[in-house]
C-alpha cells in the first residue's frame, strides 16, 4: 500500500507554489519599505531645505531672523568636537583592542572587559549624556565646552572602535606575526611594525563609522546643555559650542513659532547628511581598496 | 672571508662543543596533555645541512620550532629536558628568546613576506635591531638578495609590494630576509612544499650554496629532497628519533626496519 | 664569496643591543599602559552606575520609593510636586510597542527576503540601502516624524494632536528595521545549506523551508535581534523628544502627546534644574530606571544568543 498519494500531492503542489510565489513578493515589498521611506525622507528634506542653502547660510552666524541665520558656528562646533573625539577614541579604542587581542590572557579579566564593552554599546546615548554632565561638566568643572562634549562622545562611540579594531587585528594572519618573531622581533615591535599596519584599514573604517555616529548624535549634547542662544564661534576645545544636530533640534522644536525654522532645520539636515555621506564614502573607499590582500 | 664563528656571541664555549651548534638532551614536549616529542637526543653540526624526515604528525615541525622557541606561540606548550645552542640552554630563564631568534633564522612552509615593499621586507630585521643608516641598509638589502640568488630578478623593483611576486620568488625573498640579519643557523620548515618543481630546484640549489656559510636544519616530507641536499638525516616517528645518521648511510643502508619501510615507501 | 666590505651585520646588531636598553623598557611598559587604557571602558561603566545610583538615593530621600513606581501623576514643577514614573513608563512602552509592531514584521520579512530569496546581485543593492537607513541620525528621523509623518497621519486621524506618541513610534520602528533585518539575516545565513537542501530535496517550497527549517534553526538569533530592537526603542531619545511633546498625562491614547523617560530627561536638563532640587534628582532616578531596563534587555539578548547558539 502506498502512503503517498501522488495525485493529492500534485493537486496541493500548485497551491503551495502559489503561496511561495506570493510570499516572495510580500517579502520583497517589505524590504522595499525601507527604500520608500528613505526616498520620501530625502525628498522632503531636499524640498524644504535645498532652497535655503547658499553661501550666506553656510558662513553666517546664528540669527533669530531666518533669512539671515547661518550655521557656521555649528559647522565649526562639529569640527572642534571631532578634533577631540578622533584622537581620544583612536587612542582608547585601538589601545583596548590591542590589549584584548594581543596581550590579555583569555581568562576572567578578558571576558569581563569584553562583556563590559558589549554592554556599553547597548547603553542609551542619553545616559552617556548624564555621565558627561555629572563628571565632565559639573564634577571636573569644565562647563559645557567642546572638551566636555568631546570626551562624553568619545566614551559613547568607544565600543564601535574597539569592536572594529578587534576584528581587524584578528584578521591579520598568524604567519605574519610568526615571520616577525622569527627575525628576533619583540612582541611590541611585531605589533607596531607588522600587525598594526596590516590592520589599519579595518581600524580606520571603524573609526570613521564611529566618528560619523558622533557627528549625528544629539541626545548626550542636549543633556550636557548646549545653549540655544547666540554664541560666538568656537575657537578651540575650551570654548562653548553648538553642533549641526543641536541646531536642527532647536530649529525643529521652534518651527511651530517661526515657520521658516523648519526650512532652516531641513537645510541643516542636508548639510549634515552631506557631511555623513562624505565620511561614509571615505570609509567604503578604504574598505574596498584594502579588501582581502592575503 | 672570516669564519662565522668568530662573530658569534658565544664562542668561548668548550672545545668539544666547537662544531656542535645544537645539542638536544632528553627533550620532551607536550601540547596540553598530548606528548608531541619524546626523549629527543640530537646533535646538529656546524655548516652542514641536517634534514628531518618523517610522516606528518611525527613531531618534526614541532622539533624545528622548538629550536628557536617559536613553538611557545602556542599557549599550552610544556617542555622538559634541554637544548643547548652553542653551549647554552635555550630554556634557561635568563636566556633571551629574541637573541636566540636573531641568531637562528627561520623560513616557513608557506612564503610569508610582509605586505610591504621588497626593500622593506629585507630591511625589516636590521631595522628592528637598530640599524637605521640608509646606506648600510641599502648594502644589506643588496647583499641579502644576492645571497638568496634573487637580486637580478628584483633589483629594478625593490619598491614594489612583495605580494606581486610569484610563490617561488616570495620564498627566496623570505630566505633573503632571513639572511639580512646574518644568522648562525637557518631553520627551514618544508620550504618547498608550496612551490612548483622549478622553484623547488632553485631553492634547493640555494640551500647548497648557503651551506658554506650557515648551518641549516630542514624539515621535509620529500625524501628525495632530503637525499639530494642533506649531509645528515634524522628520521622522526611518533615524536621519537628512530634513526639519525649520515644521509648517504641512511638511504643506502638504514639500520632500523621502520626507517627502511619509510624511505622505501612501504610505510603506513 | 669573498666580500671585502663585509658588513658584519651581526656585529652591528650586537653593538646596538647594548645601547638599546630603551626598547626593553618600552617592552615592559606597553602591557601596563594598554591595560590602563582597557580599564577605561570599565571605569565608564562604574562611572555611569556610580552617578546614577548616588543621585537616585538622594532622590528617594525626598520621594518614597513606592510613590515613584506606582504614582500615576508626574508634576515636577510647582508647590505640590509629584513624582510618579508611570506616565513616563506608559509613554516609553507604548512608543516602543508601536515601533516593534513596525520593525519586527518588516525587519523579519526583509531578513527572510535577503537571506533566502534575493540573488547576490539584488542583495548587493538592497543591503547598502538598509545601511544608509541605519546611518541616518535620529535627529533627522525626529524632524521627519514631526514635520511629515504627523501631518500625514492627521489627514486620516483628525483628532491626532500635533505632538503625539503614534507618529514617533512609527518612525522609530522604521529606524529599527535595519537592525532587526541585519541581525536576523546574519542568524539565518549561518544556518548551513545542507539543512535547506535536505528539505528542498523532499519537495518543499522555499517558503516551507524558510518557515520550518531556517527560522526555527535561527530562532535564537532572531529573538535576540527583537530584544535588542526593544532596547534600542526604549533608549531612543530625539525622535520622541521632538515629536511626542511633553504631556505627562497617564493615558493609553496613542493620538495624544506622551512623554517617555528619555524625553523627560531632555526636558529637565534643558530647563536648568537647580542642582540639589528634587527635580534635579528625579533626572537621575528616571535615567537609572531607563538604564536598568535597557541593561536587562541587553543581558537577555546576550543570554539568548549565547545559550542557544546551536552547533550545527
């Protein structure tokens, strides 16, 4: 006796194939929702903002009168913030990664630091803001200056750099290390001269991604207390400052008072997205140029 | 040419050690709980080629990597017994592993040049040992590349990345890199196993040439190669030295039955 | 091989050895220096815990523990100030729930499509789009929710307030799609092909293989991506701060303005609360609650993906 009725299977097969086909289309549409939102978002922002972007907008200082307002202060603030964040995260991120990958014995300490880093990555950015407010702004008495914001931001993006650097270090083939040790090189000489140069593309990619996160991040700086008022251009890391996302924030929430503020916010978003686009393109370029050399 | 021993740090050793580079005494080695080497006793003589043969997993590579303590890169390794290099025990607490590896160069199974220029590959060793003078480095690079019989092929592209070379060239580059710090001994871990026959022949010729100035220990899975290039041969099996004698003798008249089986291909 | 200008590199190396003791000092210091650097990440965690706990304890001197967690009234200013966190908790959970209603189905379907259906070529086009979506700063999403999504929804829901929890919830969902999609896709692509082939060989359709083989096998990775998504939604700040307003009503009506924990922190810090006041301490109590919630979510996600990591 046959357990499988071939006719029944054949009859049902059409239905099963149709279900497969329909769901494939649904899955595709679901995936495309992201694209649709992206297009609408870009379209909106460009429609609202593009007309407002001109030389004056980029170079003027802040003003309560929309037609005279500019974002030079925010651009400079973002730049100064990066001048703090880039070296600090690079030192802390790469240092931690080298310690974990090359020096630490695989034991309690190692897994403790590792677990801690992955937990830090999940802490909401606003909590880092509170840490920065309590420790840097008030505790150490920095006030809401670039340095305080930069250090806060550095701790926030640190896990990104650590994880990326660890992956890059792990990808350096063991035979390169062996070659160096075989010449009588010490551990640090090997790391400095062979391992790090081989890992640097991956590390740089991670660093740029971390920086672009810091460029777009708002919440910690709101908590630290970036003034909405007109302030002079920042000239160093000890000056008060504002950044592009903060400018977007203040203009957006005040758009109900002055309608043109929405346009200013959109224009600033365009500038911010262009900055991020440039940073990410650099990261992609580095990644493609140095991909798979071994 | 001055004899090499003159410039070696430890020439003040006893007279009978004079021609012995390595003296291995009762060496045992474990990876965790697995014993990889059992009671090895071997003497390596100066300016000779010593071949180490045996089936895979017999411990021949492990032994070679013990000679410059590269085996310690595996964290779970333990050893007992001693290896005297020029009369000094390399497992001694005060013995600096970097000094050992400066005196004992190594060529690996797979060519492993650094992803740097040909020039920088050769200059790597001298540089990490504090030689910074550009002129001297230039001379070292040329001399080493000539020594490895690859100068004529690469002299016009010293600034090119070493990864653009063929496998055989890369391996000779690695040998040149090794020569740049003028080692006393060169360890070779199946240096031709990743190469084509022509490149293999070139490397074998090179080994014959290098023997005049260096002591060479070569691990090979290729018995013809051992017969062609070595003066002495050690046959390893399951972490033990089964037979160690002059290559001619071993291949024409092996004393041990297992050796005979292996070299006549009747093994396993 | 007579070389008149014999370089005698070995002698030079020997000569350098004696002078270059500096190197060995570096060699000894480096591990310590790197260890100190690595410790900074731990100090950050300790710093977060310490600040949050210390000020939270001060807060509970002024406000009874039970009043805080069961109070439905949040009125931080004025004479008869009341500090009940429930309005913030409902705001947080409702916005997160809306976000997950968007992000989970769409994210999962995207993951299925990318992992099971899409050709390499299509995948190479779609994945960067998701990456771009993930890389857009949340402030931009906030602007989008406030100036586009809310007016759009208003056409269909006339009673929608200009600031409401629905619109930021939906936008937050879109923001989280890439995260769930890429983590779930990773989990699904690591299901070995042999398992798929086994089922396909019996005449299953792709859909059946996906449902009965791939998703069950990748379940731990998928669930942990959901949990991480929730954690992300709970901690999200700028979208809700902009688009959801600052009403502290205890309500479940999604067309109304609600405040989340994160938005409350933004409001209080923006208002220059005098240090030492109950209002000031409430900031920390709320932040600590937020921190605990996200920490628990992250630990759950880690536990799930570690515990159930199948050895195929």
